[in-house]
């Protein structure tokens, strides 16, 4: 039976998939630290089998970077607010 909505499993070595993710993110405006953090986060999710937070999100993040919703070169800073608390100002960076 032909099932066009099903696709066969595609297997790619982890290092090649990570390199692809990093290149794709850089191509749409992410700086090195942002591309690296996002790639590590996506790979972590996929490698743990949590695909809802894995590499399947790469197109989403690429569109958000391309469209300017995410800052590809953020200046993240920490502001201490008390002895044991603080705020991280993410400058519209990708969450990872």
C-alpha cells in the first residue's frame, strides 16, 4: 500500500547532523556562540528521544532568525538584583 504521508527513517551520523545544524543557523544570521548553543540544545533533545525539543525545530529557529524575531548576535548580560538573585537579559536570543 502506498502511504505518501510516511517517510522512511533517515539515519545520519550525529557529528554530521550537528555540523549541518550549525551551518544552517549561521547561514541565516546566528553568530558562532548562538549557533553552537542552539545546535547543542537541539541535538540534546533529539539524542534523548525528545523530538518535540530536538532537531525538528531547526526550520522554526532558522525562520525566526531570518525574520528578525530572534537576535542572531545577542549581547546577553546578567544583572545582580540581590545577594542570591539576578536577571538574565537575553537580548532576544534563542532560548538555549
